[in-house]
C-alpha cells in the first residue's frame, strides 16, 4: 500500500470513528435520580414528577415508586424544573404560579450530554384547599348552570386562574391557592359578582374547604326572562333542536379531530347558539363528562329553506367532549336547550 493510500485510509478510519463516537455520545442523554418527600419530610409514593424546560414545555414524566424514589433519562438540553403533582390526593401542580406554595421552591436540574443528576430531592407541597358552593339566580333562587370564575392572588393580582363551573344544580368545586385571593364570577345575563366588594378576600388552608353560596343579580334587560330551563314554557319558547350527529356517546378515531355537529332546523328560529365543552379527568373510553370546560361556542344564523344546520371545529386531545345547541327567536330569546351529547375522542 503506497503512502498516499495509507494516509487516506487512516483519515477515513478517523472520520468514521469520530462520527460513530459523536453519534454514540449524543445518544446518551441526561440522567436524573432522586426522591420525592412531602411536607412532613417523609418519602412520597405515587407522585407524578415532570420535567419542564424554561420554555414551559413538559418533556418527561415519571411516577415515584413506593419508597418515593424515581429516575429517568432525557435528551433535553439546558435547565429544567422538576415539578411534583398528585392531583387525586389534592396536590395541584405547582408549575402553575397560582397554585404554587410560596414556601416550597421548585427543584432545578441541568440537562446536557452525559450530565448526571443524582440524589435530587423534589418537595411535594402541602395539599391545596378547595372552594365549593353553589351559584344561584337572585330573583328565583334557581341554580345557574354555567358560570365563569376568575381567582386572583391578593398580594399579586396579576397571578390568576380562570375556570368554568358547569352543572345543572349550580354546584361548583375548585382547588384554591395557598395564599389569600379574590374571586370574580360572571354568567350570561348577570351582573359581575366579586368577593372584593367591601374589601373581603378569601383564604383556604391546606386540606380545608371553604363553602360559599354566590347569588347573582340579573342585568336589567334580563329581568322577567326565563333564565332556567324550568322557567321556560312550551308554546312560548322555541323547542330544543333535534341533534343528528354525532350520536350520543359516539367514538371518533381520527386525527386531526375534525368534527361536524348537525341538527334539524326549528321553525321560527332566527339563529342557533352552539356550545362545545372539553371533559377533563377521564379516559377517552370512560363514561360521563368530568369538569367540563368551554372549548368552542358559535352562533349559526337561520336561513330560508335550510333543514339541517352544522357547526365545524377541531377538537383538542384524546379525551371526552360534549355539545348542545339552542334556538333563538327574532328577539334573541333562547328556547329550550338540547341535552348534552357526549363524544369520545380516542386519539
């Protein structure tokens, strides 16, 4: 073998070795191992530990073992926070600033090629308390089945959390922060209710429940209207539209989750109002709707000679959803609402 060929062979061997070594090296991500401890300093089992990058993206999650230990590998790069959560035991994720206990910090680790983070301690904050109660219509005492809550810290009003309270009986139950907060409640046709009127704030200690009945005042233009289904009368209010598709408890196995809702027309309807909710806390094949939250709403105008109406949207997540529709007359008064129809999205 001549000299030039030898040099070329050596260079080729060096390049291949470097490339293979480089690939092998980059395929080795960071490793993390540690223990979750609760507010008593005891090892905590069954805690979901998730790594969040500074861009708020969640990249890896594991569940702590019976002895509280956990470990995982990650191909992420840069600084990340290890965030514990045990929602079924009322420990809400402290990644959300609104639910974070100011006395318990987040554990930070650094991810990089070959980085090892061992003996990491992740502290599970105390349980959150809960705000519960009922939202009712002031003039009648009947339940308000759809109310919007906005809760904000007293010390920093920019730290807030919003959620819907949707139930036929007007009941609500939602986790509270570890600090004092104000609450504001809004609902269609009602004046804003605020706990801050008179300077009153709320505080729910760890594991406790604060129960409140919230009485909403109607806006002047809604006085005398039928706001609850039980107040509506046949022959006076438009009937509920007949839903066509998807059928109740239908399973949809497509991605993207493009969905078309269809219903029959209602005589004398001027428009239709459609509601689509996300159902959290359940598997796609589960039953019922847990903690419904508004995903889409829409108004569909009525047109002459149209017998079937539709509403299109893309759903989010492999989880249950539900929908209903109501017809409005020429004065904008709602008729009877159709029943909620549930959809199970399987992927």
